[in-house]
C-alpha cells in the first residue's frame, strides 16, 4: 500500500515529505546505532523528545551517510502491554516500537521501507523478541497508516485518559511518576519539564509538592486524551499462532491525513 502523503517531523515540527518520489532503497542504508546517537536525534526532532527505556535503536542513513531517521525499540511500561496484545505469556517475547521518526527529506514510503529493515535488525540483535507492539496518536495526526502498510494487526484503541500538559506538550506518565515517587532519574525528569519553560522547584521544595504547585498555578493543565490506536507486528510463525485469537480490526480511517 502506498500513501499519498507522508507526515514527518523536523525540530519537533510536524511537516510533510518534501521529496514526493517513492524511496529508492539503493540510496539508503539501515543499521543499529548507539543510544547516544538515537537520543540526540529524538531530542532534536521528535514531538516526544524524551528517550524511552530502549533495547535497540536503529538508524536510517541517506545521502552522504547522514542520519535521517530513527526507530527505537523499548521495554513496555508494563508487562501487560505485551501479554495483552501479542498472546505471549512471557513479556520478554515482545518489545514496543516507542519512537519512529523520519525527517521530511526522506522520500515517500520511507517509513515502511525503514520499519521492515529495522524489524530484521531487531530480531538479529534480540532473537527472543518475536512480536512488536506500537501505538499511533491521533492527536499528533497519526492513525497508523504506516503500520497498515506493513500489515500490522490493529488491536483497537486504548482507553481515554487524563494527561498533564505544559502548553501543547504532554508530559509522559513515566516522567511524572519518577518525580512523584522520587525514583531514579527524577532529576532528569525535572529538567525535562524545566526545559519546557516552567520554573523549577524552590529551595528545599519536595518535587511532588512542586508538581502540585505547577498544577495549582495552571502551568501544568489537565487534558483528556482520546486514546491511542494499538498495533501488533507478528514477526515469526509462532507469534502469528499466538495472536490468532486476538482482535484484528479494520484499520482506522477517522483522519483525512496522517501517519
């Protein structure tokens, strides 16, 4: 399936592919990259600039070996993400495609070309992983057309939920949890929020109290998110057997354009 428009990102701005030709596979290469390179690319270009609990990162390299895309496979927020959507009882059999981004310089259909090769590299690096779960966010203009092009199984949509936002930027639940519970990585989570232009904690202010103060001052606001479209990629015969009795719904078509 070929899409007519490919949504892309550059410097956290939603754009469209500027090269309307279909991608030439001979002009691009795909390889595993280190997390430092992937983290920098995500921070510069993705609308969700935080870096997940990554397992494997893969890069798309174009002309002059420049990095033009990144896919990050990560540990899910909970084991249930894998067991619910793949059919495996062992969560180690699955991973989450937590970040997927191509720059606007990549030609049309670059996403499906990139993902197919990234899946192969993931399997080579982590043979135990047989299924991939991924989400698309309709609020960011994504309904999963790329995943449909790759024949991903559409499992449905997650429940609506309340999220906190700084302006139009959603703060991830994991970032908030680190601060509220004083977990490892809390300082980095605080820094992420401060980089959005919000004031930091006061002298000796408890971080959880600081979060509540930002809400009271309407610097962090509550927003009802409608839910995420959920997809599963079954990479092996065993994975296809495991997912045989799980939902495989029609692909959503609620947006006139999207990723």
